C-alpha cells in the first residue's frame, strides 16, 4: 500500500508539473497548453471564419448602407459600397480578416515596437528604428493625412473597419501567430497607416552610401572612384530617351569652393533595406498592339513572403471602380487600373538620405556647431517596451538636419565627444502620398494622373501610366536641390552651403509622354542622360534589364497581352553575354579533369538564358562571384571599415577596358597576379565549391536549385513558408528572381476596347497558414501564368455564380 501510494503521489506530481508547464510561456513561445488546445489553439485556425452568403451586422451605425463583398475563385474580394466611407470601412474590415497579423507585425516593426511582441532579441532593431526617426516621420505624415478631409476620411473609415473585425474576434479566432507568441491584437489607428506608408519609403528609399563612399575615398582616393565606381556601361539606356530636350533653366545651387574632408566612420547602419529592390514596368502605344490600344505591364521586385506584401481586391464606390493590389493597412489600390486608366511603378534610386558630420559642444549634446555659432538640439524620449523585461528608455538627439545616429565606438563617444552624424531624409518631411493613391484610383485621363502625382513625394518612383490613347512615365518624387554629387559623401553639418537648398520644381522632374518609338519603360536604371541639369543620384541599377526590355519592345509589333506576359518571364542574361566570352578566352581548363572540361563545355554552348533546368547559369554565377572576390578582397579586407564595393556592371566594364590593371595583383602574395591567373583560379574554386555544396555535376547543379528561391513566412516562423521553389530567372534578367527576392506582383492591362487586366503574386489572399488560399497561387506564379482579373462593373445580384458573398450592414 505504501509503494502504491508513493507511485500515485509521484504520478500526481508529474501530472501537475506537466499541466503547469503547459500553462506558462517558455521564452518567446506561448503557454503550450493554450497553443495546443483543440478548441482555442492553433487547430481552430484550420477552419473558415466566414460562411458563404453570410450576413454580418456591424454595430454602432458604422455603415450608412449595406456593403456587398463578392469573392471569386482566388478569394479576391470585390467590394461594392454606396459611399466612400463605407467602401474604405469594408476594405479595412476584409483586409484585417485575411491579413491582421501581417498588418500588426509590419507596423510594429516600422515603429520600433517588435520587442513588445518578441522580447529582448529585437531590442537593437527597435533602437535603430527610433534613431532613424521612423516614429517622427509617421507623425509628420499623420498631420498631413488628417489635414486633408479626403485622406482623413479614408484612413479613419479604414481604421474603423479593421477595429470592427478585431472587436468581433474571440481569442480562439485570433490568427495563428498571435497564439504562437501569446499576444492579442491591438486596435488600429490612422498612425499605423502612416507608419505603413513610411515603412514603404524606408524599403524603397532607405539605402544610402555616403558613409561608405567617404571611407572609400579616404582609403583608395578619388582616382579609384573615377576609374571603377564611376564606370558606366556603353549599353546603358536611360528611362527617358536621349532625344528628350529640357526646355527650362536649372535652379541647381553652385558647388562650394572649399572641399570638406569628413572623419572615418567605424560602423554603418545595421538594418539596411535590400539595395536591389527594384522592378520593371513598360507601356506600349496602340500603334504597336494587335488591338490598337495601349498595353501596360508592371512587376515590382521585392522580398517575397507568405503572406505577400500585396493584397488583391476591387473597390467599387460612388466615384470609382478600381482593381489591383493594395498594401494591407492602407486604403486604396496602389498598383492597378480602373475603367479608364492603368498605372504601375518601379523604384528610383534617388539620393534623398544624406549624412552630416556634427560637432557637439559637450557631452550633454544640447548644442552643436552651425554657421559659426552654437545651435540648440532637441531631444525625443523613446520608451521601448520589452516583453518580460522592464521598459528601456532611449534619448534621440535631433539637429535641424534630422536625428543623430551613432557611427563610432560607444566608449570613444562618451569620453572624447567625437563628431557624430545626423541624417537628412526626405521621409521626415511632411507629405501625403495617400492623396495620390486616392486620386489616381479615380483618374479618367492623363491630366488627372499628372495632377495626382503632385501629391506624391516619397519614395521616388517611376510611375507609368496608360489610357486608351496615351502612354506616359514620370520619375516622380520630391528631389532636393543639390549641387553636383552633393550627398554622395558626408557633408559638413556646420556649413549652411551643404544644406538642401529647396526642391526641384514638379514641372522640371523627368517625364515622357507618347514618345515616337511607341513605348516607355523603366527597370531602375538611370532616369536620364547627362544633359538633364539636376543631380538625382549616382547609384542606379545595372543596365541589363532596361537594355533587354527596350530591345525587345523596339522589335515587337502587333503586341498582345500574352506577349507582355512572356516578356515578364524573359530570362536572358545581358551580363553573361557581355563578359562570359572574355572569361572563356582567358580560361586554360585542366585537361586532366573531366569535370572541368564538362563545365567549360556547358558554358561554351550556353545561350545566356537563366533557365532553371540548365547547369551553365550555376557555373557562371559561381565563377563570377569567385572572380569578384579574387579581384577585390585583398584590397577591401585590409581596411577594417565599411567601404563601397563596385557593382556587377562596373566590374564587368572595368575588366573589358582594363585587362592589365594593377588592381588584379593580390597584395597579400609576393607574386604579381594577372587577370588571366585570377580568372583561372576563380573557375577552379567555383567548380570545387559547387561540387562541395551539391555533389557531382548532375541535375542537382541545375540553376533552379542553386538560385534557391524560398518564399518565407513574413515573421520568419519555421514551417510556414514555401521552400525550394524551382524557378527560372536571375538578378540581371527581366524575370529578376534572386533567391527570395523577385517579382512580388505581375500585372498586364489592356486599355481597350474594354479594359482587361491579368495578375498574380507568389502567395495567396489569406494570411492563415491553415487556409487553402494561403499559398495557392505560388505554382501558377512559378510557371509564369497570370489569371484574368475579374473586373466587375456593377454590384452582383445574389443569384450570380460567385464563390461566395458576404453583406455588411
């Protein structure tokens, strides 16, 4: 009896401990019992939350009339409302239904509030977001949003719709990620929409090279910059044709006679956006199409995630009928078309983030030197909440340039008060980009498009346009008035001549309408040739995609939408065509190695297409990476500071023009290496590397595997993404798939006789991993298919053949 009682006691203790373990969170994970609960845990997320033909009552007189939402076979909502308020309310409600966690995560990240959800592991990131002034920028934008009655109405109605969805949720219905992280949804506010829009600015206009370029000049000198970093490939074809004449007088300021030499910078910003965020867009006039109407195409290249950055929908209200993709968290359609016009976008590498060296008076950082005097700073206290730990208080110092960011060792800063750096960023300026989106959604013609663009300031974009008779492109944004190369290097924060001197007038920013060649296009390359009288930037995308698109469009006639879809999938590599023949000329293959001989044969027979089933692109890509390192690593590794490395096309041009340069010699060896030796060394290392990673040459060397396209969960939760998606394409191809980065939305629109659109993105409408609409479009996207966008002209009757409908009232 005693032994039986002891066993029962031990069993009771173990059982009690097990239930206690299930009831408490372990680190960032949720209480396991709550997460695994079959009624309220993650199992509940495998069920649909809205039934077919459902009537939903919205309380507190939130709607002035009933709203109909029809869903098609891809779960795309088509929203029909009798007022703008009801339309944007329903957009917020339906978007939150499918993407609430994504909206929460993105705005918390933008505001520097991830540690509230994830704990101390994201504290450094949150500090960074506060120090670059993301919260300040969003507050500036919110003022402009709320000062305009149309945007204020839209963001308030949208927020009310999101909150109506949140209010009716039970904890068992929370999206999976909330349960995993033991977090509850937060109410939506217009500030969150402002944060989302500023986060878009950071993603597309957050790159800056001033700190690296200044260091590079100090280490290698001006001649290196001119000989290598300033190289422009002769095939570069600017966005605005070279025939464009600029019929205005430049207002650019004069460059100061004195030359400022900044201090060396030890560190640069740790969380930089992908510098290759880019896109393609083009439009062809009716004179080149089979139907006689313009066709517009767009495929923005961003990091691809599940769920997608985009959410597809149609908005039909009293003064608009528009379809395309939206950003979850903001009202309106961002890229799309209505009954009269279509529009799309690519990124412009505008230099709108400059660094200034600041000298403080003392360790209080209360005054800094400017124009021969001491000027007061302002200070912003940041409270960073950390899950499971005390709140962290941080102070960010602001000058008239902008926030001050640490760029050298912490202890040195405290003791010596060295020269810090302040940032001037266009995102800190008050602006209202949402007004552009709301207006262009309702545009009827070219004039409406141009009027709408005057409200768009950042991030700078190539906004392309088409209606039934016109095609146009505007390199749109708010560009500071600068002297040539101002902002390429760190500026003197004490000298007013280094300040931004105003803005380029809207009428003088580059644009083109109905060019004689019959098409317009952009692929993030230089906007103009050297005759344009203003400095915009010095670091644009390589020439390859832009050149390929323009050559293909110039050669095409009787163009159909299918032709445009096929061009979006083009995988030709101008980079390989440009440099590979020269590399092969210098190659002395080891004749005793069958593997090396076979690799050389693959390259020699390759026609420069980055097709997934081919092995040659894998060999070339690895060879180029090894050669790049062989040429530059010895120089760059000796300087233990951040430096600016050459771009792909700059190095290719350098090799072709300078076959005997001193830069090929490895300074770490007594021998004097030549280009030929480096090419052969890099080839051998590339073959060895591929063999070590993928085994003997075979199907496992195919480019579709080596390019490694993974579409990860937006919060990087394991098991919730799509791994090893076998794809064609490459970073230098029109189909610019580069790992998990690539075409995040493909769209083609024909502007007549009745407007038609096609589109797809690599994901699905739902953010719920338990839904069949979570990643249902990945396979079609992978194969280059676009589905017809069901653009409805009027509210459907209840008897219509729809996937299902819901009615909000």
